[in-house]
């Protein structure tokens, strides 16, 4: 079986990830922040080490601003709903995943906010950051409070210019929220240089951690309201959640095994080098793209060549049929709509969806060639 | 000003939440001051659970200075 669905989750994980998770569950998995016995503190020590690793990896000097969640969707919901107030206006990109689109849409349906979708121009000639921000500026209103964008698309190779968008937002006093689900561990991200107010990411994709790990990282002065309340292991006799970060946002028991797995995953990414990983994946993507574009029945949706996700369809077959045929031939890819209604609309694939190929750190050129051969065989039948 | 419970040669600062206490411990260890994270001394009138850090009683001034420079507040 050849795994080419790293945009859904990276697989297999580096051996240090499951090894540390198992070690944790066998040797030191007390409840962090609940009591001060040796095993509770041992778990807490590893969790703090992971906060430090996440913060430094993304250019922050504040590990206490790393808040662990179960996934990127939970992180985005907390940031979005915790920061927006009634009457706010929000800008989201036309490449957003439903993790952004749905909470924003719901808030708008309830009449609490309004929002506009801005064009990332991924299908247009002459696309550049200046043109994107020039268009964007026409959508800004006096009550525009937040701009949210995916750094890298989850369905194609589009990557958004975070530095320019961050500068755009801060010049206008707009909160800049980034969904790094498809870029964390694939592309360099620096909270300060990119002027990001809130960075949300899963642990189980490019950071090579386990499912059930995710986080958001807040810039200085950013203090969302809480989305859930409960035990925090601190100031237990009070009715309110504590103000201190990250305990304010981490009600309930954290998943220590998932977080220590994430710690090992990030260390593996650092060892390999995020630039090298990204370059390797993009090279595989381009190699496959050049092969698929030579097949007359295949349409490749590849507006840019910055990311490592490739989207295509085969004439005469639904995306699901192609996905199933590839599965029978030993390839794991994802067909359909990829929880990305806006992005598929932008690329012009909303009716049938498409097949997504997302190579990862451990795939090879030989595997990409074998995949292209398999698509050719499907086209001949 | 010392919020410490002397126990042999070990004193402790009450810090607050666990993550803050972990940060305080890092600061002290980086400053070559032996330190451990401990549960807070819960007295009547406290707001509930919390955490602190230990330090050698003879190094209180250095410990307090290191924490202040790091922006970590020592609570009573």
C-alpha cells in the first residue's frame, strides 16, 4: 500500500512518536495539573516541554501562549468564537476549509457577525500579494475585526502570502488568524515576522504527531473569551476560569499521550528540516503533475506550485470511482470534496469533487511514477 | 515579603498556575538554582489549588531577582 493522503493525516509516524506515547502510558501518565505527585508532575514536565517546542518552532518566546486542543478545528473554533463580538465583520479567503467557513457561517446566520469572502486569485494570471491585498482593501469596513486564511490549501497547491496579509491586517488594526493545518511542518511559519495574532494547527499532519493533538498559539495581548469552562487545576474554589494562560483555555484533562507524541513529531520535523521536507514534497508533486498533465483524460487543478497537494479528475469517471480504483491498486488518496466547499467552488469543482494526492515526507519519486502509471491504466479502461 | 515555608534548607515561592510554575522552575534552573515544582501550600482563604517552586533558602535574593527579570510574579 502506498500512502498519499498526508493532507488528511501523516502516516506512518516516525517511530519515536508511538514509542514515546507508549512509554508515557506505561511509565508516567499521571494527570498534568491535577495534584503535585511525581507522576502528575512528570506528565506536566513533558507537556511543558512540548509547549516550549511549539513556541520556538513558530517563532514565539511564550510557551504559555501555546494552548493544546484535540485538533485544529477545536483551535479555530475557540479563537474565532472567543475573539469575535456582536456586530463584527470578518474576512475569510475563498480557499477556506469548513473548519473556518462553518463557524463563521453559523455566527453570521445567527445575526451576530457579517462576513465577506475575499479572492485569493488562485486561478488568475498575474496573481501576486500586491494584487491580492489591493482587492482585499476594498472589502474592509470600519467594523472589520478579523481576517482568517488558510496558509496552504487542503485541496491544491495554493499558498497564501502570510507576510503581506499580516502587514495588511496590522496596518488596519485587524486581527490576523491563520489556519496552518496544511502548512505547519511543510512551510516555515514565524508568528512575529508574519504578524500573526492566532495560529491554529493540528498535531497529526505535517508535525507528524498523533491524532488527538492540536493547538493554537496566540500573539501578545490576544486574550479570547473561553469556549468551554471546567477544571483547570488552579484556583479551584472560584467560579470563573483563571486568567492565566494556557490554563484559561484548557478545561478538563489534557491528552498527555497525544501531546508527548506531538513533541516527538516536532523534534523529527526539526531534525529533517521543515524547508527540506517541504521542498521534497513539492518536487514529488511537480513530478506527478508533469506526468498527469500528459494524460489527455486528466484535468489537473494546479493554480500554483508552492504547496504539496495535487488535485485532479479523470474524464468520464466520478472522483469517487477513481479513488476506489486507486485504492484497489494499492494507493491511499482522498476523493470528494475534502470538507472544503469554498475552495472547490473557487477551483470550479463543486459538482463532482476531485481526487486529492498529498505526498509526504516519506514518499519517493518511484511511488509517484507508480501512481501516474496507475492513473494511466484507469484512463485506458 | 517572603512567601515561603521553610523546611530544612528548602524554601518555596507560591507562583500560581502550573505552567507559570514550570516557567519559574526553568528560569531558576537556568540560573543554576536548584528548583522543583510543588503543590501550593493551601491555607484558609486561598482561591484553591495552585503551584509553586522550591529553591535553597540561602539563595532567595538571587531566585527572586531571576524571576522578576523573567516577568514571573511571586505570590503571597
